[in-house]
C-alpha cells in the first residue's frame, strides 16, 4: 500500500476525527476550568465533607443492580460522546484542510514560471551527452 493511500485511509476514519474532536473539546473545556473552580469553591468543600457518609450509604444498598444500570447509562453516553467528538473532529479537520489548501494555492500561484511572450525564441536544449563505451575484458 502506498504511503499516501495509508495516510488517507487513517485521516478519513472515524477514530481520527474523534481524536481531533477530543483535542478541540479539551482545549475548549480547559479554557473554562479556572472560572468554574472559582465559582464552585464553596460547593466543592461541602461535597468533600459529605462524601465518606454518602459512599457508605451507596455501598449498603443494591449495588449490583445500580452498577448494571450505571454501566448501561455510561456506555450509551460514551457512544453519544464518541459520535459528537467525531463530528467535531470532522469540522476541525475540514477547516484545517481548507486553510492548508488555500495556503498551498497561494504558494503555487507565486511559484508559477513567467510565460514567455509570443514570438520569443524557445530556450536552447542542452547538448546531448557522449555515448559511453562498453567495457571489454581480456582473458589471459
């Protein structure tokens, strides 16, 4: 398989788009973290104090049934989130591809050779190389 075929196969796959989307989502989310932490500082302290009691209470109840329900819910949310990340990644890659194509177009336009005016003499071709002689071996 040619390198370009392999790269194209990877870059058009859903996991590739999901990773690109996850990176975009991470950047977007991390930018919001400092202000969210400031806003919820008091709430987090109270939750940290109540956590040991709530954990014991949860373990004492019907843990297997709850765990199964949580697992199904989590799996559904993960699948939805994965699809969302893939869609986000497609948008990011598409935008980056458009920008790269535009830059490449600008570079190729500036790199085009000037067209000779009509009636100008064509450039001379280089002289042909002399033929090589075949080596001969003599037997002694």
